[in-house]
């Protein structure tokens, strides 16, 4: 693995060397473990550095952080710690074994050997380590056949109760299978299906399922992951009747194209939370009350819940954009919505007229501003000030519809609008 370690970035290599040298001083053994080892063996870039310490990882990390003047955070319950660098962080964990009081419970941990620590991992391809010790630096440690499974393209659990111990591994099995174009090993697939049929997801904290679902929805081409989960009946934790079909594949494809169009064409707007669009593609298949209940139970952030519910609420209403509308009518419908909602409608409604009006909003209406400000209205003698909010709104609409360009044109329109507003107020 010496040559493989050379594929790390120069900063990652320096960090591992630093930890290795410090381990010599402390007289402990340390190992690079998990996804970093897997990705190095696959020739993929790796950014997550996880180190197992045969000893007290918190104590080791604390001393290292003090010596190198770095920020340090500890997690006593699991014997883990994190050391933060300029653009990286390194997670350190005490070599440990885990026992589960019941299916889906958080594990009870106790210090153990490296071999026992690797056995608690989810899959053999993630249960390998690389020595960072002076005597055998770069040596691969593989007790459970991870290297062989990696070469064979297999996702294999380490024992038959793995999915029952931690049902979130069902989602991770599919994630690794699809990401690497692997296959779930035959017995592993049987254990997975048994766990699904036992409704193992019911025993795990919904918040943990949410995080693994979001990881999947952030992957490139998320449809193939979702379709595979549906095939395995592993989306039932969202809703028992939820099924994904070929029509959904078309929507996911259009979402991907719409996001690319947005990124390329509207660089002046903020970045999208793409997972919101992909999750919406699933949830629009459900009644709104079930969508709201799912998002509440699984603890989605309030802002994410509101954006997804807005998509569900306004999906049908977006059809009116296929008619000829005054610019301010387009603005009134789209402006209160998130960019995620707007791009979702662009993808969902495969209609030239709707897409043209959405593009017009994003390119022109969403960035249109009045030249006149509140102090200009005061200088023009407009009173009372309580009418200014309505005046701003109606003046902006007139600017959109009539294409007002100069301050003088806005001022003339403002006077006419304010006169009408004042007359209405007095009535």
C-alpha cells in the first residue's frame, strides 16, 4: 500500500506522517481505516481520514492537538475525537468492539483489538486498515477478505445479524453497490431481504435513516439508487405503498438536466440544495398529509420541510405558466418560492411555454429592482408612509409589465399609483 498512499494529496500525506511520528513518541499503534483505504485501493480520491488507535484515542488526539496547536473535539460515549486542520479534519477512534442491546439501538462500546474493531464495520470492503506504524508503515491489514471482495466487486457483510444490528446498513449496501457498480453478495442479499421483511427499519431512529437517505440523494444519478431500494422494498420506511417506476426515471433525468441548465445559465443565483429536488421527486407521489408527517417524523430541517411542501402545494398551480401571462403575474407566482421549487417545476412540467416563463423569471424578473427608494417618495411629498409598501409592490409590477427604464418613468408611474392608493384609502 506504500504506492497507494502516494495517491493521497500532499496535505493528507503530511498529516498521516505527523500522526505516525507522534504515535512513535506516545508508544501506541495507529492505522488508517475504512473508506479511505477502500478508495485508495480503487484509485479514487479520498477526503475522509479515519485513524484507529490501539489505546485511548481521545487522550492521543488531545496531546497531538496541543502539541500542534490545533482545534480538538472529543466524543466520550464512543471513544472518538476529531482534530481540525486548515482544510481537513481527522477522526480518531479507540479500537473497540460493539454490542447492540436490540435491533437498531446505538451500540455499547468497549476497548478491543484492531481485529475486533474491524469486525464491527458494515462491509468487508470497509473493514481493512493500513498500518501507520514505523515497523510496517503502509502494510495492508485485511482479516476478512475485503481486498478479494473489492477485486470481485462484491458488497458483503461480516456476519448474518449485521442488518438487524444496524438497519441503516441496508441503505449503505445499496449506496456502495450502485456507486461502484458492484453487486450485493448472495448471502448478504438474503440477510438484507430478511431484515426488510422483518421491518427492521421500524427499530432504528428515523433521524439516522434520514441522514443515509440524504447521502443517497446527493449521489450522481440518484435514480438508480432509489430504483434499487424500491426493488428491494427498502423504501417502505417512507411509505408502505411507495413504488418507483420507469416514469420516475424520466423525471429524475429531467431534474438533472434542469439543474445543469440552472448552474450554467444563472450563475448569479445561489447554489441549489439538489437533494431537495430529488427527494421531492419521490414525495410528490404521496398525499400531502403523508409528506408532512414523514418530514416531521424524520426530523428534516424546517427550511427543507417548507421548500418540499411548497413544491407539493404549487405543483399543479405551475401549469398556469403555460398560458400567456403578464410579467408581474409570473413574478407573483414564482417569487415567493425557493429556487429549488422553481427548478423542480421546470423539470416536472415538460412544456415549452412553462419553461420559457420560468427562464424569463430567473433571468430578468427575479433580479429586477426599482431605481426609486423610500427617501425619493418622501421628497415627492407622498404621505402617509404606511402606503409605501403597497406603492413599492405595484410600482415594481408596472415596471415589469411596461418596461420602465428611467427614474423619470418610475416617478411618473409612482405618482399615478399613489394617487389611486390615496383615493382608495380615503374611501
